[in-house]
């Protein structure tokens, strides 16, 4: 099972520049982007070896250079699972003073809370004893205080990541059809925004795995729909996905037949033609799986065409073909 802390670490690293623009918009104008971003995973592990292996939070430490020539370090801490921890604020302070004491670098810290337990949402650490006082305040972002409608208005790809994280606030309470709807809407919006391809693929992976479907059929429908939306089988082909994850004989039989046919025609017509035909067959297979699954779960043809950005006429043709192929009792009614 893919852990959420790993997803957060990966997406923060992949989208570090967008993370800074999202959480520090008033300061990013000071950054010299031409010098890039340097990740300090080794330094973080040496300073906090006790944090290794925890799946309740994710930490990333990285640095940028300002236009003034100075270094600025950033510590991003994501609380993945809310739980009562009265020492959390002190731990945030420990992050700060260990980094400052060891490296003598200015560091700003951010805690991202992705849970609904406000007992855990600290934003400062205060110590006082006989006239000695210490006050440490750090940046916080409480996901539940930022509705998905607000995030949807932001022109930043990391806002789509945070929209996907909103699905985690209802973890365990999702109707599978509603979750499919939410995931497909995010995927479609991401594709239409025109972001860089590499970043799109990273966010697709986050959307795909952050909240998984309880019923495997919905995973198949989502993967099939995703391949249609992106007009490709990448980043994980639907055929490979079905073979590796579901291992259902019915699927494997049909896909094997199609694959063998594509290989045979590829030998006759040449490698490039075979690849192109294989891609087209993959798209057709994905369309059938996706549309058939959506129909079985109560979506109308109009909704399906809208979801998959298909002409209504093409969607209707596929539905008719599925009805002819299916047995009378399978119930593929538009």
C-alpha cells in the first residue's frame, strides 16, 4: 500500500517551486529562480534520525538563493494523520534550533495540517520559567479552513494537489461514485490547464493514489477514463494496470487477445505502424472499459461524454457497440 507520507514528500519535491509560490506569495519575488532549488534530505536525516519510518508526517528541507545572494532554508512539515500530540509545537521548535545551531542558516518553517482534529493544529511554541521566556511562531496551513471552492479558483498546480488532499478529509466516508466523480473532475481540470507535462504526471499520481477506491471496479474505470482524458496510456497503461492490480481472468483474456492481434499486425505492417495501431486499440479498449463501468454505476451518456471530453455521438456509438457485445442480463442501458 502506498503511504501518504511518501506521496507528500514526493509531490513537495516535484513541485517545490509551486509550493513556495502557493504558501509564500508575498516573498517569492525575492528568490533567484535561476539558481534552482537544492534539497537537503541528507542533512535532515542526520539532524532528525528519530523521524525516519514515521508515516504520520512528512518532512522536506530545501534551500533557495535570494536575489541578494543569501541562502534561505525552508522546512515543510505535513501532518498526514491528526492525533493528539501536546509536544508537536515543541518538536517544531526543535527542528528550528537544531538546523540553526548546526548550520547557522536562516530557516522558515511551515506546518500543513491535512486532518480535522483541531487539537493538533498548533502554530506557536511558548516556554516560560521564572522570568525566562521563549516564543517561537511558525507558518501554518489548515486544509479544512480552505474550502475546495477557494482552492479551485487559484491558478497554481499545487492548489489541485490540495484539492485532492481535501478528499482525505472525508476518508472512509466517500460514496464510490462521488469519489470517482471528484477524481475525474480534478484530472480533467489538470489536463486542460496546460501545465508542463512532467508536473501533470506527478499530480496525476497524487490524485490516483492519495485516496484509493474500496471497490476495484472503480479503479479500473478511473484508470481507463484517465487514459482517455490524456489521450495516451501513460503514465501507467490501462492494460498493465489491469493485469498487475486486478488479475481477473475475464479482463486478461480479452486484453491478451487484443494484444496478440496488435503484435501480429505489427509484424506485418512494420514496427511503427504496429505501435500506432496498438495505441489506438489501447484507447478503444480504455473507452469501452470506462464507458461500460460508468454506465453500470448510473452515469448517463451525456455525463460520460462530458467527463471524457468526447463528442456525444461517439459516446452513443460506443454504448451501442457495448450493448451488442454484452449479454441481455448485463444491463448496459444508457
